[in-house]
């Protein structure tokens, strides 16, 4: 009773507390000693980690990106920052690639800063908790600004924060971007209700943080839908409202310039984007996947290892629980403001997601139909919340129509699920799901019947006990996915160092060189690899490694894998001295000697690997096609000559330096090597070119004996500087103009935003009071 | 002083519709200006039961190209099965799947070709994603720069039918039981609704 009184007295505070406590309850077990929220156990399906625990089954083998990319990146970034460096560049993958410029590194996103403060094993769980809580709070905020009853807003928030799309992408940057979908809508509402400078600053902050969250495509779709909402809400506010909104967006983009400009630079040189520009596959879910909106595990689950649906589970998981399906029809017949907009948004996103909309595949490289899923989930949650609001704020006027729509919705949904289940039961039986599938159906039926009963009670009675119960049932319906999808593993399984990796670490000290091992993971062990993926892929390196294909795969994604690198014509040039293979794989190739053979793998040493830095006497200036042709034909002796592209003071085909005695072109020794600074001591009697087989990229500058020297693009993807005769100190530094320019723009925008947000004399609240609504005075 | 007239809802709706039309037009233009032209062929799929699996038929028929090619170029047609996002298999035309590129018809011209139909049996359940690619003759179809047109992607549902269930009686029992449970649930909800309606009528006799 006392608790009920407190909740009635402070409904917004109680709701906010609920939205924060629920994620802690769900993911808090990952904060226990010896536990970690991670899918790193997927590594135990591959060598060398498999050798430590053969037969270990990962908790969710679909979560490979968090294990291979996002968590290693966070660990790398934290280590770099603690060593006093801003991780602009990552030398451990792709022979070096931009790190900060890749928006998915999300270095400037505040939630990720948690990892700088707490141990990394806690950070993974805390970031997940904060993401889910922030999504819930932002949704609640939007719905409350729309003057919905606090319980209705809570229904919308709980439904969206625990929706399939949030939970399955939780460990990707994509989920972080989802915070800003409701936040942008809320900012538009604030701007509409209380136009002024602070509301403009709020829009700007929402846009900027959305960019920094790390998934530009997700933000673009959120911004597009929020802009449509602004247009919809412009009725009665006039053009000035739209101008203010546009100003807020422009300011937000400027605020995020520090991230956007380097990203644009990397985009221009990205293999993935180049491939997608030619053709983006119009991938979408089939219409029959709609059933998983109602029964998330209808087609099984990756955690249970029984998934039989199409594509993969993540792409089709859009469930928002069951209550919205009963509440939505109430919203539609109530004709509340905004209902039509969200109904259209749900229909549009649904058509696109399920392959019934127009083919947007060639609208640039940006649109993937699957990525509209959050728009569908969000609009369903908003409609559900509005429907619940009609129950809470119109209890004295229950109509036959309202009862009828709840009944019709219930019967229709049960009929659809039952008929679908009946049609698919033969398949389920053949897949060995004869026992589990009926249990899933009964679970759905129980929850849905309870929800319908509570809605009908809500239509008839005063009081709010039914609303509490409905919120509880809604959470119970969403909890199985939330509790099971993101595994909490033993902390000892988080990137352990196997004997083979220890041996590799020892070997590179003895004879430095790059290693060929599982993509991306070299960065966790202080090793430098080439096999990698980052969602963008440096185009020149990809083309040098695979000059005959120059494409990642059929769908324009994928990665630079170990096999591609092994058979590449630039394998030796890349300085790959060590090759780690599974223990049963024997590599019998000239120049490779076995250095280690254990239960976790074999290590071969490549005697033909070139050093990271060396001097060549001959240079030839050629166009890109000719360079790739020669590399493909393996017609280049990289030890003797370097092929230069984009030469400024020579015509293509020219020899850039006199042919000299190739047997003693000179020597080079790396004196200092860090991510963004390389110092080399070079010696050459007759002059030549110092080649550094790290990726060429704009932003790298070179100084030879203190004088700035042009960094040439060597052998298509690497760096070289011209040397005169004698001894030279050469320094390469990474200080991209895009970052500096972005920083200046962001700083300027921050000053403007700060001035706009500066407290004035007028009071400004971002949330309307709940008291009139609780008294039954609906605005 | 003439009072300013507030824009009506109809005007705003008109403005919104105009904006939506602009967006749609832009998308259409972008589609036309895509890097790869639309293909001069249409693809249809058909499925039929085949023992333990599903027989899938893929038909490729010529259709007039939207844009006239400057110089007609021959191409090879490939029917590819996407297995997830990474792995692909090629339909050989003789009903088998090959991991290495095999075309179903080579040296085809945009001006027209006889309809091609290939069929094969697929085991497993879920969806099969078929892609038809037109690549320059004797080039690698997996390399995008060799493609002459946008590929066509089709999803084919592959599932067992009730008639093929090894023990239909048991299936009938399970689905019958679940159907009965569903009927009870529906009855419960309808009854609760009616009871509340009559209670409401008793307490508020004038309501209506």
C-alpha cells in the first residue's frame, strides 16, 4: 500500500527507477566475480582456443562480431588511452588501418568511457545495462512529453527496451544508436511544445550523440523518421518550427564533425562501400517471418542451436512482446494525435522489412531493408503505449467498440499463430522440435490470454492494479530473450592466451614479423596481423591482397581472411613471418619451417617474409591498373623495386630513380614503433626509396632528417619515402587533417550549443507534470 | 488588419504528400542512376515436394532491357544459392549444386534468349535464397566488376508438408490438443468480456 502511494506520488521517478533496475536485474549476474557478459566463447570453435577446451559449445554462436570486433576494439582502445595515446590508428589489423575514423569504434560515445574507469569484465555488462536503460528512459521521455499516462509510457518503454531488435544487437554499436530514435522524437516534441534555444540545443545533442554512438545507418534512419515526425508536427507551428529543427540537426552534425569527417575520408577508401555502390542486395525477411513478431522463438533460437528460420535470427528478431498487439487496436480507434503517423510508420517499415516495399537496394550503399526493423518495433511500442493510455485515461467511458477490438485482436492473433503452427508442425517434427515447439505455443497462448484478460479488466474497472499486472506480464513475455540471448560466461574464457599464442609472442621478439591468424584477434595479444574485418576494409590493401577479385564477397561484406592472405602475391611483402594453423593442418611449402606443434595449433615460420621496413634502389611510376596487373602476375621483385602510384613529378611508366646496384641498396632499422608514430634509421649509399609495409592512408606524414617529405603510395597499398645517399632519420606520423578540421568544427559547434543551452531566467522542464493525468485531466 | 489564416489540416496533409512524392521521385531517380543497369531477364521460382526434400525450379526468361546497350555484349547466366551471407553454391543445370562457378547458359545476348529452366532437389528447411547473375562471358561471376546487370534475388520457402509427416496421427493429436487449448482461451476471453459488459450494464443502466 505504501509502495503504491509512493508510486502515485512520484510516478515518473518510480518509472525511471524501474527502467534502470530492470536491466540491472537481467544483466547484473555478469557483474558477479569470475563472470563476464561476452560471447568470446565462440572462439573455442576455432584454433588455437579450441585446443584449450575441445568440445566446448558457445552460448550463442551468432554473436561473432562482438567477440571478434567490438570487444577486442574496446580492449585495444582502453589500453591505448591508458598509455596516453588517442587510438587514431590500429597497427594490429590490415597491416594498419584507421581506428578512430571507423565510426563503429565509437571512441567518443560517453557510455563506452565506462571501460576506462572499471575493469573490462565489468565494463561489458555495465555498458549493456546503460544502453538498455537509456533506450527505455528515452522512450519513456518521448511518451511522457506526448502527455501519456506514466504507466502507458512505461509500457512503451519496457516494450521497446526489451524488444528483439535491442536485445539481439545489444553488443553491437547498432543498439547504442537505438537510444537516439526515441530521443530524437522527444527532442522534436520539446521543440514543438517549448520552442526556443534550449530545445534547439537538445535536438543538436541528440543528433551528435547519435552519430558518436557508432552506427551511421541506424542514425540516418532515425533522423529520417524524426524529420518526418517534425514535418507532421509542424501543423499549427508553421515554418519557423521546421527551421529550428533544421538548425538543431545542422548544429548536431557540426558537433559530431570530429567523427564524421574522418569517417567520410575512410568511406572514400573503403572496399566495402565501393562494392556496395555497385550493387546493394535487396535483402529482406520473407513475409512468413512476421510470425516471429508474435512468437520470438517460433523458428527456434541460436542459443538452443535449433534455429531453422531464414537468414539468421538477429535479422528477423523484431518482437515487442504481446501486449502491444492488444493495445494497438485501441489506439487506432481512439484517433489520438499521432496515431496515424505511427501507424503509417509501422506499415512502411513492415513492408520494407518483409520485402513488400519498393526496392531501395540502389539508393546508395546505405540502405539495408533489415535495418528498418527498429522503426517497426518503435512504432508498434508507441501505438501500444497510446492504446494503454486510452485504457488508463478513459476508464469511465468503456465502449462496446473497445471491447470488440480487443476481442477481435485476440482471436485474430491466436488464429494466425495457430494456423501457422499447424502448417509448420511437420517441419518442426522433422527438425526434432516435436516437444519444444508445442511448449513455445502454450507459453505464447498463456501470456496472450492473460494479457487479453487484463486489458478487458482495464476496460471495466477503475484502479491501476491491472496496469501493474499487464506491465508484469509484458516483461515476463520479453524476459526469456533478454535473459538468454547474450551469454554470461566464465571470465577465464575471455580471450585466454594459449601455448601457441605464447610461443608466437616469443617468436616475434626473436625475429619480428606479422602473424597470420584468426581475423582481428592479433590485437589482443600484442601481435600484428593482416587478416581482419571492420565493416569497411581499406580498399587499397584489399586490392593488393586479392588483385584478381578486388571484391569482398557476393554481398559486398565479409573480411580479409587468412586463406586470401596466404595465397596472396603480397604475402611476403606484408612481412608475414608466422602462420598459425590448426594442429591437423600440415603446410608443406618451400620457405616454411615448422616452429611449434601442439594441441592448439602449428606455427610455421616464413623465411621469405620481408622486413617491415627496407630500402630499394629502383622505383617505377605506374597507374593503378598496371600496378595491380603486375602484382597479380607476380611479376614484381619487391626487394629490388617499388611500384609507385599517384606520382606528382613523373609521368606513368617512368623510372623514378637511376638503376643502381640492386645487391646493396641500403639498410633500414625501426627504432620506435607505436600506433601513430614510426621512427626508422635508414642508410643508403646511392639513395633510393624507404618502403614501410604499413597501409598507406591519407593523414600519414613523413619527415626525413627533419624535413617534411611526401609519402608515396608504394606497391599499391603501402608507404614509401624517397631517400638521398647517406644516413637518414625518417619519421612517419599519423595526424589526419580530417580529425583536426573535425575537432575545430566540433569545438565551434560546442560553443554555440553551450550558449544555446545556457540557463536563462525562464524555467524550462523537459517533462510535463503527471499530476493532471493522474487526476483524470487528460490534456 | 487582416487576421492571418492558420494553415488547415488539409493543406498540411497536401504538403506532407508532396514531400513524400519528392522522396519517392528521388529514390526512383537514384534507382535509375544505379551503377548497374536492371537485368534483361526475369526470374520465377517454383517448388514441389520431392521425397524427403523439396524440388526447386528456377526459370529465367528474357525481357526487354530498360536501357538500350551501346554495344551488345554476351554474358553468362549463373544461378547461385546463397547459404547465409558468405557461402555460395552454383546450380549446374543438371540438378546438382557446385561450390565452383558453373553457368547454366553461356554466351547469352541481351536481345533475347530461349527460356531457361533448371531444377534440383533441396534438403533441409527454412528458406533458400536464389540469386541470378549475368556476368561477362568467361569471367569470374563472384567479382562484381564482371557483372553486367543488377543480380536478381529470390527467396524460396523450403518446408515439409503435413502430408509428408512420418506419423500424421501423432501430429494431428498435438495440433488438435493445441487447437482445443486455443479454443478454450478464446472462450475464456469472450466470456470475460461478456460478463463485464453485463456487469457494466447493471451498474450503469443508462449507459449505452
